[in-house]
C-alpha cells in the first residue's frame, strides 16, 4: 500500500502543482546566456595531507539578512572565488586561475521571509515526511537512479556519463582534504538479484510503464499509470522481496574539482555559497543522468517545491526521497526544512519544468544540498537545511570542469 501511495504522489505531484490557477504561471525552463569562464593559468601545488576530519556543520554562516548587508562582490573577487583546485587520483594537486567574460551583475533580489515557523536543532522537523525507495521499479529508473553514494558517507548526483556533483565539504573541510578522500570512490546503485540473475517475465514491460510515468506526458498517461499501479498492488511486495536489497557498484574517482571560494586555506573561512564539488569518475557509466539548470527564484518553482534523494545514514543502504517548499532564498542559497539526516548531504536538488517550445517536461539539477547549518539572522543563530544554488557563474564553472573549455557552456 505504501508503494502505491508513494507512486501516485510522485507521478501526480507535478500535475497538481500546475493545475487550475497555477497553470497561468510561467513554470518553464528559460534558456539564458551564460557568462564565459576561461582558464587563465594553472599552478602545481604541494600534495594535500588528507588528514582533516569530516565537518558536516559550519560554525557560523552569514544568513539572509546578513547577506543583504554585504557589499556587491567585485569582478576580481568573483574570479578569485571561481578559480579552482583539482586533486588527482595520484594525490597531486593544481590551482587554476580563471577570468570571467560577459558577466552582467544581476539586480539584488527582494529577500523576504515566507513565514516558516522557527525550528530548533533537528534535521527532521516534526513528522518525518521522507520516503524510502524500496521498490526496484522506482529505484533503478530515472530520476532515482541518478543518486550515488560517496565512500566518505555523503551522497551525490550523476550529471554526465563521467561526472558526479556533490557538496565540497564531503571531501574538503575548507583547509585540507578529509580523511578517506585520497582514495575516493563513488557507489552507483544496482540491485542484488536473489534469483541468480534471471529476469522475471514481463519485467521489460513493467520497466517501460514506470519509465513512461516518470517522463513528462499528458494527464491521461498519468491516469493510466495510476491504474497500472493499482493492478500491480497485490504483487508489489513480492516483487520487492524477489528483487533483493540494493547494493553499489563502486568506481574510483579520477579527479576532484573544488572552487577556491571553498578551499580558502587556514587564513580565511570557507563560504557556504561555494559548497559544491565535481568528481570525475575513472570509468564512465551507462545510466541516465540529470542535466544542470540555472536555479530560478522561488516564484518560478511550481508550488515553491524542491526535490532531492540521498542515502540518509539513519536508513542504511536505502535511497530516501523527499520534497518540500523553500522557506527563504538569497542570491546563492535556498533555505528550507526538507526532512533530511546525515548522509543525504551532497544530493542534487532538482525541479521539473516545461521545456521551451516543447510539450514535454524535464527535470534538472538546480542546487546542491549542503545540509543542516546554523545561520546568523539578526545576530541570532537559527537552523535551516540549506542548498547551494546553481547560479549562471557556477553553471559556467561546473560546465568548464566537465568539458575542459567553455565551448559547450554558452547557454544554460
């Protein structure tokens, strides 16, 4: 019964949010020109010691009101923060300086509180609204199959056949790379088949039905999916048992990129705005991955909602999905109360919006879940679950990391 309710909720959520009065709003991916980020010079650095302890919560974060009072960052400051470190599999390390071209400062956003109640000290607030993905038909299909597990205990998301996006503090504490990141590995979901590798009859049809429901179709197709889900209700529990529990195919990381805005060293505090990292896998995979998108404002989020899936440590080896509304935003951060626990940090936060001039809907990663943080608001520490937004400049940087140049990074 739980699988049925979850399936109906997941597949109908996008439509209920755009029904009626919501349909009039512009919930669409808008292709926009991206500034150019050009590699200027690369320096060789000494090898890191890989001795830092993992630190999941920063001591002090400049909050929403604090950020409004900060002066606008100059171009040179942005270029310094967007310069990046690369650490390779053999332990060597480089620093690449970058130049930004074609950047137009965006007007300051009107940051207002959404009236969310004050919460205290927990990452799960009130009733736990998380869903464990147990059914193999959900777990091995898009978008859930894009979630990965890091050997350091965090989560991440596949954004190409060879790249994983995660939080920077999952591999680096701001001063040094954490213990265990020297031989960093990424675990891709696979199913442990208790039936000796035999495929169940009709499994291809079932996968096609589930995959079709996950794609953006018409409301009629969603009704058909719901009907099919009801027909499978009686056998869902047996299929879960036959499919086995999930396991991971572990792949070594070839190199890791971290923005200098995070890897400040001992002289300066790390900035939560830059809590993201890109991992290049040693071996490419053949799974469907999630594309990047520039983060829209709260007003452009259907129902104000975001979604992400990760491997919360209180639910060992289970993929956990959640969605919630965004409470506040700044130019670089989303503040929300999505229920989450340690281990889900580094998950890709995504939206499902309509593609321009097309009838289909598409999911894209628009932020990286940074975890539970204490935020300074008017001199008072409040706790939020925070996600780092993919801004046009960050999009350009991540794209540069993936492709090695900016030729494929002109629009996003």
